[in-house]
């Protein structure tokens, strides 16, 4: 860009150059003027808190501002790394991410496949699959906490009627996280479903027709046409999904009645940060935790974006 | 319409924040529904409650009461407003627990907090320790009729920190026993007047619950497992053995593991060995099971009295039984506190004292929700003594035990949730009582080792 301008400047007379500079100046000023309001808000509410959070993470800072000059160096980080609860909650988040992400992708894809064909009531099913995504988290949790209720909940009621043992959906340490995953899949799969459906409708019908004429069955068409052509969609969903899953908090927190779940089995890393910052008011320590989560998400995102870039080059 | 839009915006902005939706998609969606961005921002603004302090004769009051308590508090506020038309009362209700205490702390740290606010007695100390509260002036209090002799000595003492008075108690809310009168009658637990006979000692209690279980076919008693109630039950029983968790300054661990394990074993006998109490249930579940007659008892705080009156459950209430050596029941107290002002406005302060005084003197309204009034002229009044079943357990007030003080203890604290969490496995038959106590001890040690700036 600057090369081009320099070349242009050389052929111009000095008077033209002055006028040109003047105009550029004004254009730049107008541009800055448009960007400035956004930038001020962005700096004030995003950049500044991020920097302040980094500063806090080195102090024994409390919510009320006490301890803001009590410098600990890396003390907060040391304490985090030696706290078994920190590692345990990080493990919960990673386990949740590893299980829920593939499920959300596969189920979303499957649902999109089901309605991406001429079937009666197609519009109805599309709405149904997407409907739960529109619900606020509090409503979702309210519905499921009654479904999961032991004794008289719908799910346990059916199990008991079939003479199957009742399950401690929200009370068994081995099952509580699975319940959180079930709720999350039901709640958010609609978004992936929609992205996949949009992607499938971009695939031209001629390809499928041609493949059918050549004798490809429906499974072969999915395997060799639909899935490869939706590669880019899948990568995008994967990136969004992993970032969202690493931030697991609200549904688990509400489902467990603001608790950590049986034996802390549903306490995510975000909840661990929340409890330290807002229940025991240690915002310095909580900031250190946030920074660790930030670094983890950053590393994962860089990895995924480089994957995406390679895919683009190959395409 | 406005609230629908508000919810929609909330939901969308939540999605953006959680990364499930891009900012572009957010804008497209809001535009698609015909909401301009400025309208969206205005809606977001509208959801905050403005609490601007003191122009003229205003009085800003913050509290954390929802449900029946919230309705009664509003009733009392309205009574105050019509009795004092010259004071403009602005009441703000915030979500119970962490969200409330977070906001009170930050408002006080910022120097522009409400003129008067509610705090649990057990949380008041933590606020005072961080210098977030102003002490009450005892002489000014006397001028509005609030004096020491109107409160139980132990409760009045609790309201002090470093020799200064920081809280005016509105009530005491002990852990109690609700009982189903029809079920208990069939089980032979009622006397000639239809009141619950005294049950004393672990064996008598277990036998009584077994006979109730035979009547209901389901449970003898229920109490919330997935929440803080296991802590309330544990601390009631543990205190009945005369043991303490911390030293009075909250710095040293005094927990007696043998006694603690004995208590947790007894609780496990209820849910696992004898199955007279339900496993796995949450708070709503425990209330529903008792309300529908599937259990003869409910062990809980006394605040569900209106629920069962509305449901027309045949029930009454009694003190939690004496199981061990000395009578104790876990409790806390809602109090009025003065968040620290950067500069005290004398009119607002005087209004605040008027308000506190009015609320105490009219706390009969409050008592109907189950809480035992702290103000003795109300607690000793004939009209309160005739209030049934609420006054049945009022006699335990001198023998209640508050959570031992520590910077991480009190209502809604990490201690309560972590204790209950440590006990749940044993109560659900997935671990031993000894494991539960070990986990609880490890948590306490970890928290006590943390160096605080106050």
C-alpha cells in the first residue's frame, strides 16, 4: 500500500502532492473520528480491566480494595498451582469439553441431516430442534431439575415403572457431570444444527443427483459429499464450541443450586474463580485463576486457527 | 412486551459473552427483531436499579428477601412509608447470598452505599472486619427506643465487633422440625392436646422416625441433601455435644474429629442404614415430599411455614429435638447494618434509625413468616404467643448456636457449601463418615492457612 502511494507521489507535481496530503489527512481524521467512540468504550471496559486484572493477580487484593498494595509477586499463582481444588476444577472443565464438544457436533449434524430432506412437517421439526436454544438458562435448568428429581421426577418415574433402578442424576458424583452435559446438549445443540443446516443447503443438489446416478447410496453420499463439503463449517463449530465449553459455568452452577455438585464433581474452573472472587472476596487470587484460564483458551484458539488456516490453504 | 424484549436481549448478550454467538450475529438478530442498538442498550440500562443516595429526605434500603419474606418486607415498608410520608423510602431487593454481599461490599468500598441494609449476623463480622460498616451510636439508638434490654443478652453481644455495636437484630431463625399432624398421630407421637411429645436422645429419635416411616410407607423425615442443610443438621447435633469448630477469633481449628464423626455416623444411619430419611433430594424435593405427606417430618429453617399453610398441609412445628447432651439448634439472625459512608449525612442517618426502630416494633408482621422476633416487646407479646405454629419454637432462641466465626464462614459461605458437600457422599451411601470428616478438615485447614490483608 505505502509503495503504491510513494510511486504515485513521485509522479505528482509538488502542488498536487500538497493537496493530496491534505485530503489524506482529512480522510484519516474522519476515520479516526468514527473509530474513536468505539475505541474509548473498548479501552475503558475491556483493555483497562484486562490490564488491571493482571495487576491484581500479583496482589493480595480483596473485593473491598483492601490489600491492593500488599504485593505478593507470584504468590497467588503458586497458591493456585498447589491447590488440589484448582486442578480438580480444571479437570472438570476439560472433561466436560472433551465429552460435550463431539456430542454437540455429532448430534447437531445428525439433526440437520434429518430435516434436510423433503419430509412432512419439515418446518415444524426445524423449529422444535432450534427452540430450546432460544430459552434462557434459568428456564432450561428449571425444566431439567424437575425432570432429574429423584422419586417423583419424570425420568426417575419412568425408570421405576420399568423396574429399573433409580439414578442419582444430580446427587451421584459419577453422574452429575453427565447430567450437566445432557442439559447442555439439549440446550445449545440448536445452534450447531442451524449452522449445519445452512451449510447443507449450500450444497448443490446436482452433486447428489450425479452421485445417485452413479449408484452411490445415501450413506456414501453423506460420507463422500456432505461431510467433506461441510469441513469448513465443522472447523468453525469446533472452534466456537471448544471456547464455549471451556467457559462452562452457568448451567452447572444453577443446576446444582449454586453449589459445587456432589463431591465437587461439577465445579468448573470458572466456578472456582467465581467462588474465590465473589464468595470469599479474594479478587487478586481469582484474577490469577482467570489469567490461567485465559492462557489455556488462547493456546487452544491459536492451535485451532492454525488448523483453519491450513485447511484454507489446502482448499 | 418490555420484559420479553429484555429477556431476549439478555439471552443474546449472554450468548455473545459465552462465545456461542458472534457479535455480528448478535447485531443481526437484534436488527431482525426490530430492536435498534440504542433501544437494546436502553433496555440493558433499565434492568439496573438506580439507588442514588440522599437528596432531601430520602432513605435507601437494601435487602435480600425473596418469596414470602420479600412480600412481608414490602408490607412493612409500605406501613413505614404511610407512617412517615416525609421520608422517601427507596427499597432495593437483590438476589440472596453472594450477589447480595458482593454488591454491599463494593458499594461500601466505593463510599456510596445504601443508608441502611440487611446483613446476616454471621456475615456482619466479615464486613466489619474489612471496615465496610459504620457502628451504631448507642445514644442515638436509645432516642428511637432501641436499647439493650429489648434483646436477648447473647444476641445483643453477637451484634458487637471490637466492642462496638454494628448490627441491630430483626429476628433469629433457628433450625426446626416441621411435623405432619395426621401422620404423627397415627404413629402415636402426639399427646392428648395434639402436640408432639418430647423426643430425646438418638435412640428415641430413631425409633420415632421408624414408626413414622411405617405410617407413610416412604420416609420418617426429610431434609435437603444437595444443599447446605446437611451442614445445618450437622452443626446442630455437633453443638449439642458441646464442641466447637474454631477458636473465638476464628483463627484456630478446634474441631473434635471423634465427635464430628459420631454425628455424621448418626446422620448416615438416618439415610443409609435405617433409610428413615430420603437420600439424594434437593431443597424443593424435601419441601414437596413433606407437603404431600410422604414424610412425617421436615428438618429445615422455619421459613417455609407459609408454604405449608397455603398448601393446607396438616402440620405443626416444634423445636429440633435434643439428641445429645445440651440443647442447641443452628441459627442465624437477619440484622440491620449501616454500610460505611464516605461522609455521613445526618438526616439520612436519623431516617435510617427511625426506619430500623419502626421495623423492629412492627416485627409481628415479620414473625408470621416463621422468624422469631428479636425485639423482646414483640416476642413476649400476647398476640405473638398466640401465633401458632410460629411461637411453638420461639423458646429455643436463647439456646441457638450461630456458625463459628471465620472469614469464610456464615450464611451462604464457602464453609457451609463445602461442609455440606463433604457430608453428601456419606449421606448418599457413597462414602464413609470418616472420609467426609477428613475432607471437611482438609478444607478448613486450607482456608485457615490463607493469609488475608485484614
